[in-house]
C-alpha cells in the first residue's frame, strides 16, 4: 500500500454528507477550509473507467440505499487521513475518535472496513466487463486537476445511464412490436367475419318469409331457399328458449352487433398498423443512436401513450432529483386534469396520498385496471364531457382495453375504503354509480397525446 501524492489536496477534510446518486457513484460532501469547503469528493467504481475527483455541486439521483446508510454511520464527521493505491484499486482512510475506517474503491464494487468487519457493495462483476479498467484520476494536486477528473466521471456516469436506458427502451419497444403484431393478427381474424353478417341476415329473412309454415315450438325446421340455383332446402336450428320469430329477431340483432364491431375493428386495425410502423421506426433510430437523449424521450413518451410500461421507475438523471409520482397526468375536457394510477400499488398511493375526499374516483367495473381520479372543487359536480374522458382513460388502462363499450364505476373518493390487509389495488366502494362509455378512438387518441408530466419522464 503506497500513498498517493495528489491526495494531499483533500487530506484533513471532514465528511459532511454522503450520498449514492447512482450504483457506481459515491458522493461525499467535504467540510474544510477554502478552497475545498462545500466541494464534493466523487468516487466511481465503474468497471471499465473507475476513479475519483471533485465536483462543485452534489450530484442528485437515487435515495440512499443500505450501503449509503452504513457509510453515513461510520464516515460522516470523520476526517480524511489519506488515499493510497492498492493492487485492486484505491483505499481511502477516514479517522474518527482514534478509529480508522477504510473505504476501498474497486472495479465494480465498493468495500467498507471498520473494527475488523467488512462490507462490500457489488453492482457489476468484473467478468461482465471484459476490458481492463482505465482509471480516471487527478493528474496533479491542483484543484483544477481534481475538478477535471470529477466532471469526467460524472459525464461518463450520465452516458452509461443513458445507454442503459436505451437498452431497456429497445427491449420494451421490441416486446411492444410483438404484442402489436399479435393484436393486428387478431383484428384481421375479426375482419374476416364480415361474411357472417350477410349469412345471419339471410337466415333471419328465410325464417320470416316461411314463418306461417314453421311449427310454433319447432327446434329445427327446413325451409326452401329460392336464392340458390337451383332452389334447395336449408335446415335452421332454433334455440329452445326462443320461438321462430324470436330466433329471427335474435339473428338480426347479432348481425347489427357484428357489423358495428367490424366498423370499430377497421379503425383499430388502421391504428394498430400505424403503431407497428412507429415502433419499427423508433427501434431503428434507437439502435443506430443509443444514448441519444431526444430519442430516449420520444420513445418513452410513445410507449406511455400506447400503454406499454417500462420495468424501471426512473432512469433519466435529469429527473432523478424529483420524487416518483404514482400516477400519469392527462388533460381532459376544459383543460381539466385527470390522474391515472400506474400499477396496483400506485393505485393505493394515488387514493391515499393524492386524492381528496371530494375528488371523483373511477374504475372499470369487474375488471383489473388503473384507478382514475378527477380533481374537483368542493361541492362541484364533474362536467359530463370530463367524466366521459376519465371513463375512456379508465377503460384504456384496464383489462378491457380495445373493447368498444365498457362499464365504468364512479364515486366520490370519500366513499372508497381500503380494508387492512387487502391486496394492492383492492378497495371497497359505497354505492358507486355505473356508466356505459362507448370508446371513440379519435377522442381517446387525443387524450393519450395530452399526457403531461413536466417534472418527470413518462415511464
């Protein structure tokens, strides 16, 4: 173990605050005389480019984890005795009340040793980084040397974070693409049922045209179909609970319902085709330019609008100093705000911490999905147009997404209760009202584009 001469600049400083903004970074705010007072000692255990330096501002990011709390317990208030080079990395000694605590900076890990004990925090094994490490260290004992190294380490960490988010986005985009292709195939199969509409109407017409000849309680009967060449007998079945006339009316209703559904299916097919093309475009762009911040924003917003959730709450560093919100924010009729829960756990947080008693709560009836909250003034009745917008968002973020007509329950938040021990997202509602909302694709698409969360990435 040999001393490292440039470390003389920071020796004697006290640790005032310790943070771990990212897994590979530890930031130690220093308490010392000028010029170091308030500067931040940053340590990076990046597997390929580890090192240390100084920053003028404390980097923001993730809340303190268990290892950061351990560092605060044993290093905060301690005086920096020295930095030494070891075979595996750097060792930084801190002294407090005659006790020496050593924080070692290794490749892909941090190690803390105190009072004969040792704790290691590993976030990436060396085997996952095949190239040998290239250390980023101050080239001299001048403050400018230390600040240069610190800014390089911070920029590298931000770049690594963007690349990691790009990989996550690409994985999610590819999954979304596969899901959209399956949806397109399912809709195409529905569109193939167009011929059934004419067949149902034809059967109903045959029944009505031969109604006087058919026994009242007949379950199967034969009628002459003169539309065929040559005319031939056709066997028609009738449900036990229906008379022949009721069977004909039932067939007409089926035909009308199927015809309406096929009209909606055509619109959904066009929208799905457009979404597939957009996903292919984003995949190509993000593959060619990983880490491009504008593409990351565009891809994450598009995934949000399509209802595809990322398996990460927040990875963009420019947003990491903001608390994670448990809801998405949309703009409905009249420019009014609509809040939509992100998950079952977030549903609970939304009604517990963000909804007031007089706000309106909505949820799809008899189905899993997000809670929707419409913020209202005290004694205010929700405008009809805003209520419809909120109900369509509730339908979109539920297991009934894609259905043309959905039943949605709604009630004041004051009537929504969660019993102790209930599963996440499970509540009881007193006397909810139920509305039937017909999904208007153009209106829903405009709502999804209105997602507005200025302090957060829409992940």
